[in-house]
C-alpha cells in the first residue's frame, strides 16, 4: 500500500516527466504560434497604423490559449516519452524486480500531473480567460484600437419583433448599460422600412434615450435629424449584456455570476453550465494522461512491441480528447446534461485506463 517505496526514485521519475512535458509543450506552442501568426498577420497589419507592436500584442494574447489547449496533449506525450525511455533502458524491469507494482511505478507521474492540473486551473483563470476576452474584443473591431474598458461588448445584435438593433459597443451592467453607435433596422415582412441611427443610448427605465438621431425612410428617401428620441420600451438592458456570454472569456466566478443573471432573465444556460463544469474537468484531464499512456511502460522492450505500445497509449489519449470535445458539444446544444457533458469522458477513460492497467500488469 506504500505508493512511494523510494523517495529518490519518485523524484527521479517526476523530474523526467515534468522536463519532457515542458519540452513538448514549448515545441508545440512555438510551432503552432508561428503558423497561427502567419495566418493572422495579414489581417492585423491590414488595419491602418498597426505594425510590429500589434503583432507582439497578438502573440501575447494568443499564446496563453495555445498553452491551455495543448497542455493535456503535452502531458500525454511527455508521459509516453518518459515511460518508453524507462522501458527501453530496462529501468521498468528493475523496478518490478524490486517489488514495485504497476500503480507504484506510475504514482510519481500521477502526483506530478496533479500539480500540473492545479497550475493549469490557476493559469486558465488568471491569464487565459482575460486574454481570450481581450482577443475576442480585438477581433470584433478588426484589430483596431483595443477598447480600454474590461466590461465592453462589441457588435451586439438584438431582435425586437421585426426590428433588428445593432450596437457597435455596449458598456455597463443592469440599468446603467450604455450603447454607442446604434443602428435600428425597422423591418416589415416584405423588407426594410426605415433606418434609425444614434450616437449613444441610455436606458431610462421606460425606454432608451438616443442622442444625435438620424432617421431615414426607405420608401420615400427622406432623412430627418433629431437631437434626442426615446425608443424601445420593450427592450431590456440584459438583452445586450447577456446576448453573447462566452464561457472561455470569463473566469469561473464571473461565469457563475453570468449564469445566475441569465437564469433570472429566463434565458437558457445549459451550454454555459457545461462550460462552467468543464473549467474544472478540463485541467483535471492531465491526471488521466499517465494512466492512459501507461501501456508504453510495460512489456519487454526487446520484443519489438514498444513502438506499438506507444501508439496504443497515444490512441487512448487522443480518443479521450475526441470524446471530451464531443460530450462538450452535446452539452452546448442541450443534448447532454451539463454535469454529464463535463465529467462523463473523464470517468469513462479513467475506468478504461484502470482496466487496461489491471488486466495487463497487475
């Protein structure tokens, strides 16, 4: 029952695992960031005034996303490289000859992966979510000047009956919501009836007060300007602030607050609740990787099946990621309950990994 019979051996294996995982992660992020920058640099530099500084800004916002996305892949590949190396050098045989079970051999890697999972969760909450939010805002303004306010929303569309309302920017919460650069498309069943444009709109409690209004009648071609106009008594502020909540752009606590607001407004929240649970289950996928890649550690290296075992380990790991993405997609459309969408792949592949390990090695 002692999972760490040798402290020296545990530290040795954990160090090998961490070093190889970080090396694989650095290589993946470097290559993928270069490819991604090649694809996006044209769009960034197309905006007047953008240059090298904006390219580095994009890298600083995109790199955290790549690290968060490919960290579990790196843990899987780091596990397979570590265990395959130990197997190739007959170190696993030495451990088993010394009385260690398969679970005791994997224990240092699993404990190290728990630390990776914890760091991944903290990294996602403190760096990835804000970077995703800022990058999303920047992309919506076509890589122009990044809005300074942290709670700004850009290019928000709201439907009111047959009318469509577009706000270039939305700031504030609750009754203090402010809309800027608003265009209202008043439609009939046969087409567009009129256009209404205002510089700014504030919620008054009974409607929206627009300033510097320009109204264009499509049928007559007449244009009329007004300093102020009150419209939209049936339009609620939460329709603008809650219309585009992105789970990836919010921390776990901010997302919980957004879900509560949506529930009070009677809006669907299943996809966001699945995303909330996945903020916990996602980083924990790193703990599964040593178990799924463990097949590469065992079997005689001189039998010629080490490469096959490594491929099997990679196949199990990648199958988990496919199942995880599928379950999350089903949760987003409401086909799976949020808890099941986030945790079912984790529990399923934990049982698969344990079954393979026990039936082949224990």
